[in-house]
C-alpha cells in the first residue's frame, strides 16, 4: 500500500470526471507547449533562413519589405521591377562586398498546377551564397541551368542532360550543375543566366531584386544609409535583412504575449476546474475521510492525500497535453504557415524536452495552488462530523 | 472495574468490580458531552464515570439515543468531552492537540464500524494495510497473518463489493488490528450482519479478547451483549448500570 496507489485509486473512482478535468489542464498545457515550441521553432527557422540567404541587405522595388523578403526567399512572381543600371550604383557603394542581381519569376503549369520558379543570376551570386555546393558548374552559357536538388530529384535530371524547361513551351536547357541540398527554398529553384531570364520573361535591363553582402556586417546601418541616400535610393527599397527578421520576430513575440495572456486566463480557469473537482470529490468522500481519521490518519495525512490527488490530475493533464501537442504539431504547423505573413521554410514547431519539463513544473504549481482549498477543507473535517455524513445520525 | 452509581450521580461513591487485577486502560471521570442543535442543547452523555482494565470485554448497551456511540467516540479520541476527563493508558486526553490525539488513537485504539468503513477501491489486503500507511510502517507479512487469523486469506485480492457482510466486517477487524492496538472499539459490529455472520464476528472478538486484547463493543445484539464479561448500560446519556455478566 503506497500513497501513489491510494491516490490513483481515488482518481480512478470517477474516471470520466477525472479525465475531463485533466483535459482542461491538457488544453492549457498543450496550448502553452505549442506556443513556446512555435516561438522556438520560428526563431531557429528565421536564423537558419538568414544564414542560408548569405546576404545582409535585400534591395527590392518599392513596396512592402516583408512581402519582398518573402518573395525573394521563397520564390514567386514579382509585381514590379528594378532598373538593371541600379546595380552599378549599389556595387560602388562603400562597404558593399558583393551585389548579386536577380530576376525571379514563377510559372504555373496549367495542367498539373505545379509551380516552377526561375531565377536569373550571374556569377556574383556565388559571392553571396558562399555555403552553396554545386555538383558541376554555375550557368555561364545561354542554355545552361543550375538545378535545385529537389527539382533535380523530382525531374530525374542528371548533370549534362538536356531537358525541356517546365512551363516554358519550346524552351530547352542543359544541366550545367546540380545544387546540393540546402534544406531551403533554393532547392526548388531553376537557375539560369541573368541574360536568359531577362529574355525568357521579357524583362530586358530589369531586375527583381539585388542581394548584397557587406565587407563588415557591423557597418550595416551606415551602408543602408548610403544606399538609401544614393541617386537611385528613392526608387529602391533597401531592406536590411537582420533588422527585418528582428522586426518580424518582434511582431511574432507581441502576438505571443497576447496569446500568453489569453492562455493565462485559460490556465486559471483550468486550475479552478481542478480545485472544484477535487472539492467535489472531497465532499463525496467526507465519511470515508472520517473513517481514515478514525483508523489513524492525521489531518496532515488527509491534506497530503487530497493535495497529491490534485497534483496527479494536473500531471495527467500535462501528459495528455504534451502528447496531444506532439501529435498535433504537424497540423498546427500547417495552420500557422497558412496564416503567417512570413514563415521560414524549416520546421515551425520545435518541441524541446526543456519546454515540456517547464510545462510540467507549471502544471504542478497550478495543481499545488488549486489543491490547497480542498486539501485544507478535508484536513479540517472533524472526524466525528465526517463520519456522521451519510449515516443518518 | 469501577463505576459511579447512576442513582447518585454527584456522589464520589466508587464500587469496585470483583476480580479486578490488570492495569487500567480506560478511565472516564465525569464525562459529559453536550451537542448544540440550533438553540436546543442535547446532553448526549451526562457525567459518566467508569474504568476498564486491560483484557476486559465490555458491552455498552442501551436504547437508541442513549449515548453509546458518543461514548465510544470519546473513548476512541475521535471527539472531545464537553467536560470531564478521559485517561487512556493513564494519559489524560483532555488537553491533547489534534496531532497528539491522532497519534494516541493510531497507537492504542482499533476501530470497527457497523458499516465496515472499507475503502471500496482498495483490495482486502490494501484495506488492512491502510493504517500502516498513516503510521509510516511496513508490515505486509503481518497483514497476511491477520487475514489468516480472520479467515480471509483466500479473499486478500478481492475488493469490498465482492465480499459478504461478514467478510467485510472481518476485514475491518483485521484492519483495526494492524497497528497492534491495546484497545478495540466496535460500534454495532454485528448490526449489519445476518445471524451466522454475526456469530462468526462475535466468535472472532471473543478469540481476540482471549488473546489479551481489550474489547469494547456498542451493541443492540443481546447475544453479543451477553457474551461480554461486563455490561455498561446507558439511558439518556447517564450510566444506569455497570455489571459483570454471569456466565453459565
């Protein structure tokens, strides 16, 4: 006979009630765990994205910087364009180490609905994307194509192979190289020379964006100021990516704070539910508590028993909540991705053991507080009065 | 054994019971218990005095509302008297704290209830072991020994709802004995049992008493009352007689 056994047996008396109370805690724990895991995953994803991008500044046509960053990172058609001659002004700005001109366009297959993203670039891109590993060569000739690893796999393309460019009827290309997996959106792009892209999409002397790498990232502010102040500055959107990501992170954090406030109310309600359930259980077992006092239980023992019962319900709720959150992580990720204005390509929900343990401590603290009233009440029953309950005396 | 004559409630006349030899385990001096029911005050016990020696088998009898159960609860330190003094093994219980009373109850007293008071979710063995959980002792083997003593070894893993009334009461008796008390208090132990089971419980109580355990039973059962060696009769909260049963 152990305390745990006694506590579990008491909880098992009214399984449905215990379970429904635990579910209240589970919802709070699951939501908190998911929220913290999302925040962590988002942070990691953003940092990853930034690392993979290799650029410190994105120069895009005038418009929303968040949209521009999202299109540049994930691939899509651009609504407006930059003049190609801005590139020289950007390159000549002090502090700029590399500036890679890009022309991006996304085409959709009318039959299958699949999307192909073409990126026109020149060798300057390799100065920005320093982590890239290419099996073969970067496109130099007009028909050369560098294929992202996912596309190469999907289309079964090999180095040196001739193929029809998807969504571009009558156009062919030759695989000059295959980009090794970057675990990012780059894996899904088809890279051609800038000149060919401009020709294919009818945008001569135009660019969609310029990726800029600095000689010294600490001088970001001064370079951004110089770019904004140059002659073309009025027509360009100079987006410092670190700042942009920081701003996005701040926005996500403010949303998180709001959600945490709502969650705190939900948690308090769940705690009150647990307290109420245990109080009800104590009232139902008043006579039994009197008998326990008669056979040797002290007031402290009764307090401990009821308090442990509350903690057990909270621990059960924690378990259900964590398992539920883990099982639902994929669904949450899909749901969030569809709603966020900017979402990194990596996993959005990043569950960690530390988070789960922190949730357990939180749930037990909640149970500790919620269990105080019923435990105190049970411990202060007069044994004799308690034994009279239900006996008709 | 001593008692204060009910005919002379205020007198100090003490009558000695023939055969007194063992040490006193219970000494009640002028125990009075008054309950408040709204504006009305109910005198459940009125100046009751007696002593019980170790090894006695005492039946407390009387009509319903005579104060039998109230007296049993006072003897078991479950309730405090409004006035008067109770000594258990020579120790005054009147001014003891709740924790000290619990300790005394745990070490000295075993309780048996009319409605058995078993925990429905626990097995027979677990019910018997429950008091040990509260006294932080581990004596699983002793539980098995007790179950054998009350003839319930074969039922050790059953839950109370799977037992007959007699088996439930024998489980309750085993539970009352697990802390090796010196005093067994039983409130109508045969009240919910049929004749056969009642007799089995009575026989068990007699056996325990023969082994040296002091037994006090509150009962309406004339057979049980007659089988006790001494009978205390209460009427309207007063002790009206305290006599030794004459055995054939």
